[in-house]
C-alpha cells in the first residue's frame, strides 16, 4: 500500500458567486435597516414638532395630530384667528368658505411646492410613500387630462352604467351580514374594495391580495400631512408597489380614452386612494349620523339614499384639508404670501357650516364644496363613483337592517386629520 501520510486533504474551492450574493444580501439588509431607521427618525421628528406646536396653543397643529374625535372645536378656534392666519407650522390657514374657494381656484397656487434650485418637492410624503407626487399631488392640467382619460370608466355617464353592478355588490354584502357586526370592517370597508375589483377586472385569485393592499393604504391621504407610524408607512409603500404591479398586468385598461400608456395604472391606483377610505368613512358617518332615531327612513329609497349620501359627504367631507403652494409672491386676505409658502383650506370646516346629514338636501351656496370638501380639481376624477357607491351602500343596508342599532362604542382612526377615518363601529341588525 502506498504511504498516505504525505497526501494533503482535498480543499474545497469557494463558490465565489454564492459568496458575492450573500455579501450583497447582507449589504442590502444593512442598508434597509439604516433606511428604516432614518425614516423612523424623520417621522418621529415631524410628529414631535406638530405635538409641540399644538401643545403651545396652535389649533392647526393640533388638528394635524389627528387625535380629536370631533374636530369642530378646533375649526371654531381657527375661525376666531381671522379669515387667514399663519400657523406655527409655517402654513397659512383658512376656514372661510369664500376665501377657500378662491384659493383653490387660483392658478397662482399649485398642488406641489417649488423650492428654488431643487425642483419640486412635497414635504412629508417624500419620506413616507413613494408615488405621492404622481398619484396624490396632481396639478390642475394633469388632473383634467386624467379625468378625460378615465371618462369611459369613471365619468358620470359611465358610473350610471355601473349602477346595476354597484347595487349587486352592495346587496350581496348586506345580505351576508350577521345579526351583530362591525359596520366598518364587515360592510363599509368591503363595499368600495369589491366594487373597484369588479370595475377594474381584478381576477378572483388576486382579490384577497387586492383587499390587503387597499386596507394597507387606508392612511395614505392622511399621511400627506400627518406622520404615520413606521410600520404603517412601510406597509403603505409595499402596498402601493404591489398595486402598481397588479394593475400593470390587467387587461381592462383599453377601456380608457385614448392611448392610456402609464395613465391606465395611474387612474386605477387613484380610484383606490381616492375612493376606498373616503367611501368607507362616508358610509359609516351617514349611518352613525342617523342612529338611533332616524334610521332607516331617509335611506329606504334609492334616490333618497343618494341624497343622504350627498348630505353626509357635504357635512362630514371625506377630504377635510386641502393644501396649496404659492407659485409666486401674492396677497391673500390682506396677508403677504411668499413664493413657496403653504396655504391650507380647511374643507371640513366649510362642510360643517352645512345642514345635518339627515336633513333634506338643500342647494349649496357658492363656492360649493365637492365630495372632498372644496378640495378640488385633483379629486374630481373620483366624485361620481364615490357618490354612487355611498348611496347604494346606504340603501342596501337599510333594506337588510331596518332596525339597526349601535352595539358598542365607535372608535375612529388616530392620526387621521384629512379623512377622519373610522376604525370600529359595532352595530346590531335586530
């Protein structure tokens, strides 16, 4: 036998490619941890500033904190500060209907802030949710163009054609309700998600995924002005990207007017952001506003239910704060507003001046708040659908549960100064 003493053991050749992948993954994880840490720090810093300003007597800062069950006292306090006042947050703020309407119609004020030498920036959302510039900070011309693109699917005539589908969805969800249920989680929150899934042709196998993304994006409108918790902010970013991938793969977009290109995905995502949470909140507000003594009488007919929906949307608007940024130096209500300054219209305060949700609708006086308060041209794309779905949902629930009563305390979402979203509302059908 040969002497094996001098034979060296075989050495394993390192897998260079595997090592590189592992190192890359480690670097990616470390970078993500640093990015999350920085995002969390910025969110906490901005949140802290709002708390400090609010604690020192600034009602607009307190409003931004989104901790009030009823913002009406803050609206009243802001009105006492004059037609237009400068908040410690740096924003110019008005709760005056006339001035608010003029601000939102003024082309010297845009939806995005311009910073000299730095191009466009939108403040808080640049740290929170990628895509806000594209989907929630639309300038007037951009919004009008998308409205034309979306007209075959979301225009008033198109929404009228969708009414049988909307009625079917609402009736089906109402029929399946148990005797005791959560108005938000088991009905109002499901209605817009199912309607949008049907309109955009989301396949059955993707419905659960679509629903999760819609729920994750519930704080999106609020996050523009009110810092959300880090986990929620990360969930929103993930959901937005997932929705983009989902809509990019759908074949329903050819129904839009003209060559859609990327517009199809933008329009579809806008309907999620501008319909889901506003419709959920509007349904909840309308029902809760009629309990215990007036339900279901105002909602027993389709036309009457639609009128209640419009009044609820006027009274407790689903987009309560509208922001604009000065494109140049200008004067508003005797105040010198500098280029780049933020100007805020409290559309929710305008709506609170109207009649109660249960009262017969009266013609609004100019400037007429839209579904989203006076807030605006960038949101008109969703108005017809929001009105139709809210009214249909009220009518279907009135037929299913004519003896509806409250079954527990109503809980609103915290950090929701824009939408005033509902978290929980237990009710009993019998």
